[in-house]
């Protein structure tokens, strides 16, 4: 029982860390895309096609 709970805890921790890193990467990419598109809008009046 102790071994099982330890494995479950480590598995949950790994999933949590993976989820957080994934979320951070998504937020970072969204921010960089947003800043890039904002600078493009400012400089060239380019319409971003999503």
C-alpha cells in the first residue's frame, strides 16, 4: 500500500509538472505571437489571418 501511494503521488506530481510546463509554453508562445503581431500591425498595417 505504501509503495502504491508513493507511485501514485510521483505520477500525479509528474503530470502536474508536465501540465504546468505545457501551460507556460503556451502562454509564452501566445505572448510572443501577440507582441509580434502588434509590432507588425504597428509597422506595416498587416492584417493577421488566423
